[in-house]
C-alpha cells in the first residue's frame, strides 16, 4: 500500500492507492479517522464524526 501525506492546520490527509480513497485524520486525536473518494468528502466525514462525538472545535 502506498500513502502520500499532506497536512493542514487540524487534520492530515493520506491517500490509500489500493482502495482509491482519501483518509482524513485529526492531528490531535488519531482515533478519529474518516475516508472519502475526494479530499473534501473525507474531511467532511471527519467533521461529522467529530461533531457527533462532541470534539469538533472551530475547524
């Protein structure tokens, strides 16, 4: 599996080339991870997960 990592202020993005999905993860809490077929969808899914858990700050 090949990963390419990019980062932003509060999340990281990885690309899983085998599954053809992006993986967004919270930098402060690596337990939060979400996937999507685009970077935007992966980040939106991550925001949704974090909002449900009550950990979404002002991202």
